[in-house]
């Protein structure tokens, strides 16, 4: 395919920079598929709507990966736009006609022709004549007619060039699929140089991108700081090494930083740690609102290192070796919220590039701190259920509009699960309301354990919960529903005196936009399906006996 694309570019007399972008783009245009599950890429049949949406994220992901590398030619525009269509119906930006970069127009034609004539898991290869007929039929719709005309006019020449390159790469033994041969042909040398120089960096960039995305999704919805930091600390470990992570919060009255959340070695000891503003590395970062990294002094007179946050604790066992630090301030506008600090041994110092990563992470952690401070100040009021400490129905109504807007903007699915405890009044009657409250708190924790950091579980009514699931479509939500049900019904709930109790639950699901385009519409569908499931369970029928409209009375939402 690269041979087709590059030769088409030469015939169309594109610039040298565009030609180099086309060479690299031919190899890297689908690098974003690293973020697409393998079962979708290799599926031997048609994709579902949810699978299609997941596949369509790969141009944007590819750009985000490649932007971390400073290419001296316009590579990212090829990668982003190679699925745009001449008539404006492509993705991700719905560009039309000559709005599409010429390199992307060339690549899309070459890629299509090559794919049609190659063996695929979902289709056997077409003949040259069949493939050419299809490509010509898409001229003016999917493809630039001028590029198609050049392909048709020079097809024999293109095939001859491709055959020559393939012969030059053949060896007596089986080829190493990770590396092309060291032939003298310039195209082959370009391939090898590109692969050697960026493969490791692409893998690193993908790991970083995924971890940052998960941190961002989690912190944007976090109401409780301890819960958020437990998740974030695990994700940071994929980005930056540390033996100990400390979140310090700013106390403006005392003018100190106080440890609020600690993960790693010596967590109990550091949970009481405080630093004066302006002192040590974290205090300096707080005053100057800048990240900093360094290793503790060995000889303070020579000033060859920095003053460690843990300087006063070096005599304590377990802390004496934590001499390498990297810290970043947490800010909301101009207001200081605190400092995020990572500590490791002297032999594992932090580097300048780590400052970039911790600065990005610090922005997300600041969001979690801001949310926690805001909601903590209103404990038991507007948006938090005081019994389970989950968001309440009012929070759901306030936030769900933003979730729908995000799903439309990112072109990803969005689902909800509605859950109701079967015969919960009998639990209260048998064990008392205090025991019932205790069970609801345990139930809330059991549900949360089955969810991702970006999911939100809301106490919607007395014994009714709603879970919002960004990026989850119909098939995935059905699997999650079954997993939650199994987890709850196998869980040993405890009432007074350690006495065990078991619960059964009924659930219904709904997905945007198939089942509705507003929260009310989705809840109505999920509610009907939940009560169908409840009725089926009472009759001893399978849960999926069929969806009928429920007209019974609902519980009153908890505000």
C-alpha cells in the first residue's frame, strides 16, 4: 500500500514534505487501532453499532499518540483525515472536498484499493477488476475523482513497482515480521528507520494516554477524595515510579501543607506529616506554583541537591532511603489547593520529562480536590445522600445532561442500569430499620466495587439505585448487569450481631441514543425493564422474558 500511495503522490507532484508525510502515514495511519480491542479488529463478520463507534476513535487516538513525536513533516493531518470522504460524510471531522488534506485523499484511495485486493478476516481478496470497479464507483462520493483517475491511468505501473519492492524484500528464510529486510531500496530503509526510532515511544505514549484518560474520567466525577485518590494512585504508577505518594492540602489559616492522602510505604507515619509554606520542595512548589524534582542533599554546603520534604524523618526506618522527589502544585485558578508529591529511592531519580507528566496529573487531582472540598462543605445537603454517601437523584439530574453532551461530542455510547432491592420492606420488618440502613450502605459499596472510576452510582430512591456508564453500549451493559447481579446475590450482608442476610435485586438497562435521548426517557425504559425482570423472577421465569411497559407506581426519588 505504501508503494501505491507514494507513487500516486509523485505523479500528482505533491511537495517533498507531503511526500515524506505520505511515506510515514502509509505505515502509521492506523496506529490508533492500538486502542481498539483485538476482537473487533479481527471480527470475521459485520461490526455492531457499538463496535463501529469504538473503531472510529482510532484516527483521533493515532494523532494523540503521534503528536508526542516531533516529525519534520505534516504526518498527523494524514492520520487524522484518512477516513474523511469527498462528500463530507466521513469521520472524525466530516471534512468535504479539498478541505481534506491531499495526502489523506491519496492515502484513502491507495488504502482502499490495497485492502480490497488483500486477504482479510472478514472477506477474501477481490480481483484487480472488481476492486477497480468499486473504487471508480466511489469517485466523487468517498474519494477525490482526480486521485482515482490517476490510479486508473497508472495501475499497471503501480503494480509493477509494488511487485519489484516485494521481490527485493524476499529472503531464503522466513521473514522477520517485526523488521523488513536491509535492502538498498530507499522505501525499505525509510520503513526500518521509522520503526526503530518510534516504536518504543508509541507504546509509551499509548500507555500514558490511557492512564491519563482514566484519571481524567475518574476525577471529573469524584465526590469523595479518599475514593478518588485510591484509584488515581494506581493509575499514576503506570506513568511515574514512586515508593510513596502524598497528597498535601493547603491550610491557609496555619500556612502549612498537611498530608491528606498517603499511598505506599510508611503510609500511617506520613499521614501526620506537615510542611510550612515555602519550606522544602513541596513548600517551594506551593509558593511559586511550579513543579520541581530533585534528590536530597548529601553535602548541604555544596548545594548539590534539594531539601527533601522528608528531611526530618530520615532517621525513621522505611523513610531513610526516600531521597528522590517530584512535586507539583494543585491549583484552582489562582487559588492554591495543595501539592501532589511522589518519593522514591536515590537510585531512581526523576527526570525533566517527568515534570510534564506530573503537571498534567496535578490538574486532574486538583479537580478531585476541588470536588471533594465543595461537596464536603455541603455534607448531607444538595447532591449527596447522607446514608450511603453516594450522589443522590438531584446530582443525577444535574450531571446527566453533561454526560449526554459528552457522548454526542465524542460519538460514544452511554448506558444506565436501574437497580431495585426485591422485597426490601421485609428486610426492615424482620431486622429493623437500623439494620436496613446498614445493608443499604453495604449494598452501595458492593455496587461500586463492580464499576470503573468513570462510572457513577446514584441512590435514586429508598432502595433503588441508578448507575451511569459512559462509553458503554447495549451488549456491554448487559454483561455488566449480570456481573453486578451475581456479585450482590452472592454477597453475605451483615445485620446486627454479625447475623448474615442475603439480598436479591432486579435490574433494567437503557442505552443512549437507541432507547431514548433524555434522562427521563432512559429511566422510563430502564424502569419498565426492571419491573419486567422483577415480575419474571416472582413467577420463576428468566429475567429476559420480554420487555413490556410498566404502569405501576414508583418510589419517590431521594433528593
